[in-house]
C-alpha cells in the first residue's frame, strides 16, 4: 500500500486535537472500494411509495421507491454514492436500490469513516464538466484525513450530524406551518360550489353568504396587456418564467435583462404568474413596477377587492388545480386564458376580506422567517465544513 504523505491542518479544530499534527493525504481511489448493485432499476420502474428507497444521481436524496427485494444493495452501511455525470454526492445509511445508470457506490476502507468522506467531498466537491463521467477524476482526488483511531473523524462527523438533525427539525416545523396554512385556507374559504366557509371570525358569523365572481370580471381584476419598451425596464425589474421562483417563493435575486422590443407593463401590487407549467406554482405579488415576458400573466386586482385577499387565493392549490385542469400540452403545459379567467372567486365584504388576508399574511411571515432560519443554519454548516476541512492539499 502506498505511503501516506503529510497533509495540511484544518483552520478549525476541536481542542483535544489541536496538537495532533497534520492530517494524512491519499488518493480517493486508495480509500474506497466500489460496490456492484445486483440490478439497476429504470426510471419507468420507480414507484411513488414502497418498501425500499431508490437512489440515483439526481439531486434528491431519494428519487423513488421499489418493493423489489432482489434490487437491494448488500454491503456494510453507510456508503457514499457518487453521481458519475452529475457529481452529486449522497450518503446511504441503509438498504437501497440503484436507479438507472450513472452512480458509483463507494465503500470506505478501514482508514476512513463513510460520513467523514461524504463531508470531505461536500467541503471540496468535484466540478461538473458537462454530461460526462467524472469517476476517473474523483479517484485521483487527494483526500486529507486524520487517523481514524484518534477519533477526530468521528468527532467532526458527529458535530455536523447534530447540525443536520437541527436543520431537519426546523424543516419539519416549516412543513407543519405550511400544512397549517393549507388547512386554514380550506376552512376560511368556501368549498367549491358553496358560498359559506366552514370557519369564520366571530364578528362575521352572521354576515350571510359570500358572492361568487369570475376572476376575469372587471369588478375583480383586469388582465394587463399594455406594453413598455424594453429599454425603459430597469435592471432587476424584468420578470420571466425563468426568474419567477417555484412554490410561490417570489422572484429570483439574479437580475434578468429583457429582450429587445417590449414587455407587458406591470405595477407594484399586480399579481404575476407564469403561464408555462403552472404546476410549478410560480406566482408573485410585485413589489415594484417593470416589464414581464409574454408567458407571464399580469393580473391587476380591482379597487373593490382587497389585493392581499385575491393574491392569497391565487397563491393556493385551489387556483393552481383549476389552471392545470384547462392546461394544454404535455411536456410544457400552458394555461388556457379563458379557463383562468373563469376561475371562481368567492368574495365576502371588504372587512372580512381584510381580516382573512391579514391572518394568512401573518402566517406567511412566520413561514418566511422559518425559511430564513433554515437557510441561516445551512449557511452556518457550509462555513463550518470549510473550516473543519483543510482548504488546500499540499
């Protein structure tokens, strides 16, 4: 076996290891053995649920499920999984099936902990260079590591695992808040075909049934067609199907330049939605004025409707399901404008609209703050990894 050569020292070290000396360095190919799966499942065989997870080179930790026991990878877990084309690195803690082609399953030797190796590859990832195979590059990668018997590998892995546990707990809280909002909206708005909601604020319990209007009715909203010259759209004020974020997450901070010509003129307070692949839930309430691409619908609420009430309704599963019900096309479904304009808007009096909107907006603020907490923890983890692992290998 080749001699291990002296390696670097990480910037941040636990107190008990500060005098332990430099880490060793070896090629990754010397620290792992590849595991051959009994079979590879094609994407057409993926199930939405099942007994065993399927892992492939996509970004998701689990990309599908199977009930096929004969496809199970048999080895000592945990294992490191490397996307040969995508360069995605995952940690498999238990039995799984390999999906399709393009991953390498790596079993660490006795010199290195699987989780430590996984974290090391996160700290200094392989750069993806097109859709080619990268495992030959990975095998030559220099991996710095402390001796396993010192306990430093385990200490680093345990520290970052506890941070992962905290991130998962915060994600569960975010999911609970989102589920609570979904359930609350189902109660605060009348069911389809009805005019009275199941749940009403006390001051509105005897206010009578709601009206039902069409989204395209002039007293509800107007679909904007006015244009603005591209050169008159400030940087960061152009909206397309690309920079609208999915899952009602707003607008990407990365500015996009409008193409030559003109764009649909929108104002602050307008509701913008991508009409391509509506299921992605790309809906945004504008906080500025600017221009939008032709594949973005611009809805301007009328003065008789509380803007935030209407925006809550249009940023709901109820509205997205309606749009998808009339969408045309398979690979790139596009919403049908007439179908969208026919969406039924249940409408109480303005004071009740405002009360509902304020309630849901407050919940949105909690959801947004929770998302920011998760992102802060992820940023902290990335910074910690960079300091716990040496940046350069000599």
